[in-house]
């Protein structure tokens, strides 16, 4: 099978993993703290691992990993209905992976897809269990309808964090500089933590997290990647600083200050890498 055709199929798989990650995190954050929410977050992390494996395989085939998100199964009036949608999403995934395993003739890629399929089949069983567990425990949607400046700022932060997660992951896959790749991966993980902090705080404040991203820089030269990443980090650090100075709630001020400090650190790391890249 031609490489280009394999890349198309693997990018379809990436888009499915991307959709699953966001769908499952949305559900976990909405449920707040608790055993089931933690288990769902753990499943989302497994989907992140799948996305990473697929992206690295595409790069080895000289392709570009997709940052598009596949179709999510949204809706549902109860946690139990959300879990039913997750069951259906896993059924979508298992069907697609089986088709791609049959279609792709590269033995190493077939082996990888079979490995991922095994996880998806396990997730399917987990979510079927969660349908019953949510009914039995009367799990609740803890999100609220609050709409004010605090909610807008927190959702702005979520949009930023989601954007740079995708941006840094894509840059880590596409750069040939091993040191830059490692730092991009590390900072993407840190940004994932930020997104979780903001979403959890929003639910605590009776708002609803909106996990959507803005435009992602898709530069192909390492120096251009770093310049774009420095620019966005400096911009958002200034915004978090402003939010911290304007916040009257101590916990909110503390959160924004911590985020600001992290973003300034990222900008400094990227600046050092850019300087080294230019030598």
C-alpha cells in the first residue's frame, strides 16, 4: 500500500483519538472529583498515548500529523447518557481500527493498530460499566450556567491552553532538533495540566468549560516554530498577569499568577533554544 494512503488512514485515526480525548475530558471535568471521573481521565490519557504513537508513525512515513478533531458524540441529559455516548464512540473506533488493520499491509503498522484496538475494546467495556454505575450512584453534572467576567477569563485560558497543546505537540513531531522536540513535549504536558486546572476551577465556580481552540501555528522550520511559540507565551503571560492583578478572589489570583509564571518560564526556555538554533 502506498505511503500517502497509509498516512490518510492514520490521520483519520488521529482525528478519532483527538475527539475521544476532548469528549472524555469534558465529561470528567463536568463530574468534578470522584472515582469515576478519575477513571475517565485515565482513559483520556490512554487515548493521548494512542495519538502520540500514530503521529510518530506518520512522521516516520514522512507525513504531517493532523490536528483536526474528529466527530464527537455530544448531548445527553444525564451522566448515564454521556457514558452511553462514550460506548458508541468506542464502537466507532473499534470499527475503524478493524477496517484499517484489514486495509494496511505494513506489518509493523498493523501490529500497532492491533495494540490500540485492544485498548479501545477495553474502554468499550469500561464505559458500559459506567452507564450502570452512573445510574446506580446518581452521578451529577456539576456544571452551572454562570456567565460573567470570571467565566469568560477562565474559558479564554482554556482556549489558549488547548491551542498551545496542539501547537507544541505538532512542533515536537515536525522538528528535527532533538532538544527542541523534548522541550516541546514537556511544555505540552505542562499546558495539559493548565487546561485541567482551569476547567476544574470553572466547574467549581458553577460555569461550563468550553474546550475549543484558536488558530494553531503550523510552521515547518524549527526557528519559525520557536518564534511563534515565544510570541504566544509572552502574550498569554501578560494576559494572565492582568487577570491576576484584577482578581479579587485569592484562589483565582493565585491560579493566574502561577499560570503566568509557567508561561514566562516556557518563553525563556524557547528563547534559549532559538538562540542555540541560530548558532
